[in-house]
C-alpha cells in the first residue's frame, strides 16, 4: 500500500508539474498577446495623431492663404485709391466746412485739397487733414 501511495503521489506530482508547465505556457502566450495589443494600440494612436495634425496644418494653410488673399485685395484697393469699406465718416462740421471750400468728400486729391484749404488757418488745415486721415480718405 505504501508503494501504491508513492505511485499515486508520483503520478500527482507529474500531473502538477504538467499543469504548472501548461500554466507557464499560457501566461507566456497572454504576455505576448498583451504586448501585441499594446503595439497595435500605439500604432493606431500614432496614425490618429498624424491625421489630426495634418488636418490642423491644412486648416492653418487654408486660413493663411485666405488672409494673404484678403491682404492682397486690400492693398489693391489702397493702390487704386478705392475707399476702404466700413470707413469712418467725417463729422458734420468738417463735411460742411469742406463743402463751403468746394471740396468733394468722396474722392480727394492732395493738390485740390491744399488749394481748397488755403483760406483756413494752419490749425484748421491740420484738423481737417487729420480728420480725413482718420476717415480713410487721405493717405
């Protein structure tokens, strides 16, 4: 009987060793799978980040192009002598003063303005010209 117990004990020990080996192999496979999942997740995140950054760069490039176009349009308007949209208006007193001198407020030339303002004092001329500059009618 003692022999039988030793055989059974030996058999049980063999089974335990086999089970331990299987558990070690399973743990190894799980660690490999976890490592593989982590690598896949990292690659996916990298692709997402790259996509977001490229879209952000494309948006910024589009905004920059639109801003450069707007600047070019405004420079062309300024070079052509076109009045700037949304400009300030002159005070009523200034408009009437210029009208009395025979100056049209819509389009001003430096020579005609100087000729029209000859009868005014230096302070009044400076005031008129500064108002015209603020209103965007005189460069």
